[in-house]
C-alpha cells in the first residue's frame, strides 16, 4: 500500500478527532479495516475512496500526496481547487458537491457563504472571458463582416453597461463615435443603448428622436425610443414606437415581447394575452417550434390570471 495513503488516512482522522470505530461506522466497514489501512497492511476498496475523501474533506488524489492539507468539508477543498485553477470543470465539481449537501440537508451558513463566493468568482472569470471574446470577434470581423462587427459592438456595449461599472465610459466612447461618424446610424443606436442601459431614459429618448429624424427607416431607433418611454412610464408612447419598429422590420420580435411584458407588468392580462398570441401566430408561421413554447406558456399564464380577475 502507498505509504502516503496510510499516513494521510491517520492524519486526517486525527484532525477530525474521530476514532477508528467512528470512521468504520460512517464508512460501513470494520474498525480492523480502518486500522489496517492506517498501518499500510491493506488498501481501501477503490469504490470506498470517494466516500473516504468526502468524509475527510479532500479529493481522492489528495490521499496520495506527500504534503496533504486537510479541510473541514470536501466543498471547501473543491472551492480551493477552483480558486487555484479557475477552470470551469472545477467550478462545476464544487457546485455539484454543494447541491449534494443541500439535497441531504447538511448545508450550514458557512457552506452558503462558500457557494456565494464560488458563484461570485465565476461571474468575475466569465465576465473577463466574455469581454475577451467580444474583442476577438471585433478584431476578426471589422474588415470583412460589418454586420457582425456592429452587432458585437452593440452587445459588448450593452454588456459593459449592465454588468460592469463602465457605463459612463461607454457613453463617452459612443459620444465620440457619433461625433466621428455622424452619418452612421449604427453608432447612434449604440449611443442610445448606452443611455438606456444606464437608465438615462431622457437622454436615450432625445438621441433616439434625433436619430429617427436622420434615419427614419432604421427600426433600431424606434425600439430604443420605446424602451426609453417605458423607463419614463410613458407606456402608450412606448407601444407606438415598438409597433413602428415591428412595422419597419417584421423580423424583429423583441418589440412585441416588450409590449407583452409591459402589459403584463401593468396587470393588463387581457391585452398581454393578445400580444403573446400574436407572437405565437408569427412563430407558428415561421415554423419555430421551440421558440413558440415560451410565448405560448406566457399566454396561458395571462389567460389564467384573466380568469381569476373576472
């Protein structure tokens, strides 16, 4: 038997202040078996190694190490691994352990705190990766795919405003972009998005109105005007602008979703139901069998609420 394993099994048991009898009871083996493991007379069954590791708060691989560090729980060890590697698979392993503990009802305050840190760190790592991939997409599409380039620029700007503290910086960058390219409708749309994402609805509306005067056939500006009006509580105006966006570009359903969600939030379930069913009809016509499920479910929810109100 590997001498590190026997040494570590004894070390971990003593750190946990457990007797060989207590370990044997938890693992469903005899105390003699535990004793033989710790004296290198025999090796635990392979199938037992995950249970032993969980009991001692370590990974199976840790048992073979020469400089083993013990943890109170396996979840703590898995979080430590993720902190070191920042790999998605290590994040997933830690999450699965927390889920197992929660299902068993063994989660304590410290565990919830640890899982909070875990998800927070994953958000940080994911945000960094998302921004890196946005930049790579922009770099590769700038010369040969302007549509993808501006869509990515728009999405990156919206993400930075919503998920980082860079909203003011985004606005300044877009003000400069519009100044340098006043005839590019897409730069105006990006500026509108920056104002909207930072909840500066009056500015968003002002810029959108100016852009509509310059680019009356670009539906994006009507969509932003509608978003701004919703933020300002001017719902009828929002509906008009959203409908105009859909009229100019029937492939854009986000405006109809905006109307349906807004109607629903205001408790206008009958009108929301009509819009959800309108979306369902369009998606049915497009034969979008997967996409149609969500608006259909929302329509049914609104219909149920209409019945309760009546």
